[in-house]
């Protein structure tokens, strides 16, 4: 799965991805950028 990394300014693969539930009840996926290790987040359960 891919997400946009704000630090690298490109779309990268998510490392250690985990599905989370946001405050509004929707799902999201969070993890780490494969390139730089920064936190990335993508809305929606994948």
C-alpha cells in the first residue's frame, strides 16, 4: 500500500502499516515511510 510522505514529497510504500479508527468513526491506515522513516497516514481501510 502507498501513501504520500510530506518529508520526501513523493508517494512511498507504508512500512509497519496498521489500521486505526479516527475520532469521526472512519478508518485510516498509519505507518512509516520506507525511504526516510517519517510517519505517514492514509484515510481509508486498505
